């Protein structure tokens, strides 16, 4: 076929020349099939850790959500949050990528983009109303809006209770940050929660 | 559907083959055929003796001769492409000279070229059901996607992902189960994805045929549901340059589209013809009755070039086409996790309802498809022919996700999440032997080589290479009234996957825990019969098998499918899918009525389908709807057909019906995602000529879609999956995910006319889809959880021929 085309070109047939050019551009335009950049990217968070320090002093307590093999495969391993009634805690949250060695701490990146991120803490179940969480840090938006890397947990005195703590990290990606949910969720994880008297 | 006027009255005469008495004296009829205007001799004009079913053609001197005609009264019919057919009545008592002088066809009479032979051709076209859209049918749909163009055909529905992405569904099957032949080459893109539309220029086709039911003998694997054959128009016969300009505007999404076609011949080289064609489409956000579907615009640029050489030894044709598009995916359909999905399902309006915009933002797709088709048809002497086809395709699909992982630079979104390049070479040789007695048939060899390469930020499917080879043989025994056909084919496919990305399946592939090399082979066959039991009626029946190896995504998918936020897992142990299809088709062409009606039973063993799991995929971003490729025996049954009735001379009533029932035998429940029952009823009125307007018509169409009541239900497990962050959303999800939306009815209207503009033929069509601006959601719309389907769309189409272009 190609030799046929060439004959036509010699005869200056415009259609054949065009076709041949198209063919050539196509051959020239063939794509590279090797990777030009490191593009093998996966969701990079494996772990979220909550650390709560009692205001009156005492050992901090932690709760952890961890899925080392990422989505699929093994289910996440979650350690529950064990709170004491009548105690107030100062809390922090850490986000890690433990699939890398050494593990990467992603918390600083959230802090850097604090004006586009918001952690929301919601308690449900029997502990609802017993455990109140308020975010204590602010970003540099005008007016300043909460970030949620730091928060205060107030557990009222009373009987034992259990429930769930849901932590959502909203990302306001290309939209103005508000205190309402965005449609971009970076983290949405839950911890079982127990209150002991 | 063909809506051409057919002079049916020839037909009745045509089939009454006169019994000839041998004792009678025999005479000769001869004469010449000329152009009435120029007096030029016409070479190759056909002369038919209607009563005898005998005919001949004029030779290079423009004359014909028919010997051994018994005494009698005959109708001699003389026809030639581009000319009015002429009939002369002869009382043959001696040798007779009968000359014909033919008049060229005016614009209004072109449709009369459809003759009695055409009727026979339609009635005896195939023992399988075939719906054909001619150029004039297609012209009424220019500027729309392939799916939307075919959606009114009986047995065809559409799988839609927003207004810009649609795929045809044939008898309940789609994607890898419906083969698309573009310019003789099997279209190979990433057709497995439900939101991957076929890469077809809506302006390039002059004829589309939809062959319904299994057809593996001729087409190899994948033709389980049917075959869509798309053909550009034949190259011109004359050397003079001509062309056609098409412009259209769509009110709903402010879509503008234009296509230019230019064709001609090369005088010094007899038989060499060429065509160039290009089209552009640009659209913004589509509108539902209440809000805009943000980020559903697109920008599409297509180009094709054809050249062919026609000689007495055969013909050669080279075709190149390029399709490229960039399209937005509904912004509100970009969801995080199951909670987001549920809140979308519960909302009346989508998350984003911003004002109209032309911008194409994230998430979006960028696709290009290049196709080269080289075809040769060679006469080997003694009426043997050899047909050779080679195709090369390069398909690039890039999907850009709105989400970038935490802490990643936003500019990373410019790197596609998926970036797939698929190279395909196809080759076919088909040898059609000369008729042996009443047998006509063909033997063929076919081969396909593919390689698929990932470049994106992540991967859903691995890289792969595959080789497919097939050999087939088909014979038909043809008589006046009967056609019996049978065929057999053997195919083998070997496929080798290499992992890309770090998904679980990719890692298993890497470690050799799952098979990366797979071999599939199978024998398929078909037998069919077609019987024209009266001049106006025929019936065909067919038993055919077809097969399809599990596709790469079904075997190895593992990851979140962006844009749909569903976690899809493949199954490397899947087996070959095989269908056993029985169908029957009744056809009728009468003076005032036309009908085609089919009934079918397509039993598919090892049917592969994507099914939602009750257990969601828990990730740190929340629970994701999880889907798994499953395999079970299934059966699809249905009826489809159309009926047309010319009630008065100018008024034609038509209807088209598609019903399909899919049953999952393995699970003992209806198959998921089967199209809803659909009935289209309309009336077409030809209006009188006025103000220089010709062929003016008014057409009203209603489409009734019943709510799908055949669907599987998910059941909540006794114990909720652990680590759910939002149990309430989860419960709502399980209970509502498979529920179909309500049925709906739509009204459409179309007014068209032909007129003369700058001494050239022009066609203007004004139409409105969803005239009453109804809110609705279709069951096969993948965005039914997020937003309504598009509302009223007013479309203006102008077509202008120029130069030596004739619309025949």
C-alpha cells in the first residue's frame, strides 16, 4: 500500500499527499510508552493518631486508625479511645504515611494548608452529649476559621457510656473555606469510644 | 429505520416468474440506453424483464441484447444510478428494438431509485435482525453522539454518563459485548468502561447498520450482543469536486457544531477518488429543567481523509480518521465516599448548580483516536473475490480526577489519574468463492494484536499485550425464496498482563501469585434460514453462538474508578463468556405498511457483570461503594420491532418497541442494569410544497419509558461491617443503591424542509427534544444518583450541498 501511495505522490495527487502526511504525522506522533515521571501514586495516608492529654495532668491517651496496606487487602486496625468521666483533655491529631520507610508525617502539610482544611469531630451513640469536642486552633483566613489540629475534649461526670467518634478532614480545594462540609474529603474515619467513671 | 418511499407495486409483478412454455418461438429484444439530456450512451444500465426476472446490462457501446424471449407481453424496466427508472411495455411478437432514454434524477425524485429489488433486498437482507440508518436518517441526528443517534432504533437503548458520554446498548448488552466496525475495522478503544464512549465522529458516517444478536462467525469475539457497522459514504463516481457543509446549534447546552466535506476525483488517473472531511463540536453545561449540569461541556475536533482507486480488477481504499475530544464529567458526581454518595442520593438537586459555563474543569477526560483502514477488494477471475482489510488504531485515554491525595500539589491534577494508550493492529482476509450452484460463501482469516500502556498517576488495569487469531468459513444456499446459511469459526487469544501501580492485584501479578498469561480459545457457529413466503413478507430464524474472553478490567481491575467513586475489583479466575442465541425476525414491506418484529432468547454462560457488594471498601477516606466482577449463567430474552403505516398519502404513523428481560440464573434474580421497556410512537406528516420549500415535513414523537421493575435487591447484613464511619449512610446505601428511578414520557417534534440556496440544495431541520421540559432520570444513566437528565433541547440543523455533490 505504501509504495502505491508513493507513486501517487510522484503524480502530485493532493489527496494522496495529504493522506501520506497524515500517516507520517501519525507515525511520528506515536506515544512514548515508558514513564516520563514518577507517576505511580497511591493514596498516601495510612494512619491517623489522636493524642489526648488530661488538663489536670496525667498520662496522655491515644487512639489510632491504621491501614498499612492501603485500600483493599487487610481491613484497618483501630484502637478505641478510652476516656474517663469528669475529665477534660487537650487533643492533637497526627496524620502519617507509614507505607514509606521512614514513615512520613503529613500533619505539617495540613498545617501548611490550614486555610484550606478543616477537621470536624462528631460523637455519636450513647456517649453523645457526654463527650463534647471543640476545636481550639484558628487559621489565617479573615475572619479566622477553625482548623482542628488542636481541640479540647470535655467529658462530663457520670456513668459509663460508649459510642463513636468520627473524624472528617474536609479539603476546600479551589473553593472558599467555610465551616460547612466541602465535597472533597481527605479523611473520614471512626473510632469506637468508651467513657469509664 | 428506512423511511424511504418504495414503489411497492413492482414487487408483486416481479415475483410472479412466468412459466415459460418451451414450444413457443423465441425472440430477441435489443436496443440502446442514452441520457435524455445529452444523448450520451449509458454504460452499465440495467434492463430487467419484470415478468421473467431476467435481465442484462448495457455494454461499453451502450447497447443491450436479450435473446430467447418467448412470445408475450412484458414490462421492460431500465434503471441506472442517478437516473429515473423507465418502464416500457412490449408486446413481443417478433424481434424487437426498444431504446431507452433516461432522465437524470431531480432532488425530489431521488428516493424513487429505491426499487422493487430493494424491497427484496430488505426482506432477504439477513436471517438476523438488522436496523439500518440511511444518510437521511442520520442527517436528522447530526451533531449527536453515536448512542443518541441510535437510541430510537428498536432493540437499542443508551447507557449514559451525563450528556456528553453515551454508549449504545443492543438488546440489553453494551461495551465489550457490542462490536463497532468503523470503516471495516473493529473499533478498539478502552470500550470496557461504562463511561468510555465510542470514539466516533458523528458527522463522518453515511450509513449505520445495527446487527442484533450474536455474530461471532463473521466478527470473532465480542459480538455477543450485536454489531454496529459504521460506513462513510461511497466515494463519488464523477471527478468533479463537490461537498457538503453542515452546521448545527443545540439550545440546551449551547452546542455549536459544524462539518465540512469535500470530495472529487483525479482526472489524469481514472478511477481515483478522494474525500476530506472535518468536524468540530463545542458545548457548555447542559441544562435540566431546574439547574445546569456543571462541567458537562466538551470540545471535539475530528478529521478524516479517504482515497480509493476503482479499476476493473478491483478496488483499493485507504481511510484515515482522527477523533479527539476533551469533555467534562459532571462536577457534582465527583464524590468522596459513601456518605457523599448517600447525601447526593437524598438531595433533590446536585451539590453544584452554578450558572452556565463553557469551561471544562476537573474531573475530565481527554481522548484521541486515530484509525487507519486499508481495504482492497480484488477480483480473482471466475467471480472469485478476495477482500483484504488492515487496520491500525491508536487510542489515548486520559482521565483527570478532581481529587489529589493529601499534601500533594494541586498542579498534580494536570497529570492524569489514568492515562492509557492502546495500540491495535487488525488484519483480515476474506475469500469469497464464485457461486457453486446455489451456494455462495466465504473463507477468512483474521488477526488482532494489541498492546496497552499505562502512564497515569494510578492505574485501574495493568499493561497488557494480546494476540487474537481466527479462521472462519461461511456458506449460504440461496434460491428465489429461501436463504439457508451456516458458518463456523475458531478463535484463539493469548493475553499477557504486566502490573502497573501498587494495587493488591498488581502486587499479586508482580509476585506471580496470579496468572499473568492467559490463553482462551473457542469454536463458534451459526445456522440461519430466511424464507420469503409472500411478495411482501419474509421470516428469518437464526441460531448462533458467540464468545468473549474476559476483558482485562474484568480480570485485573483493582482500585477506585474515578468519577464514579466505586471501588472495583477484578477476578483473575474468570472464564470465557459464551452465548447461545436463538432469534426469529418477521419482516414485511407492503404498499402502506412496513414492519419488522423480532423475538430472541440469548442464553449466556459465564456471563460477567459488575455487582455491588454489601460490604463496602473501608479506607481512611471513608467507606467506598465496592463492586466486584462476578460470573454466572444468565439469559436475556426480549422482543423488539417497528411498525409503520401510511394512513393517508401524506401521513405516516410509526412505532418502535424495545423490551428485554435479563435473568441471572446463578443468583436467581433479575440481572442488574437492564434497560427499561421503551416504546416510541410518532406521526410523520408530509406538508405541501410552498414558498420554494420542498419535502417539508412535520414529525411528532413520544417516547414512553416504563420504570424498570426487574432489578436485584441488596440485603443488609445482620451485623454491620466494622469500622464504618457512617452507619446510617451505609444502611441507606444498601437499601437504595439498586432501586430504579421512575418511568417517564418525553415528547419530541421535528420540522424539516429542503430548499434551494444559492442554486444549491439545502436542508433545514428544526427539532425539539423533551419539548415539555420534563424532569426525569433514566435507569441506565450513571448519574441518576446525582442529577436529572437534560431538559428541553431545541436544535437547528442546516445542510448545504455544493459543487457536484449529490445526496443519493
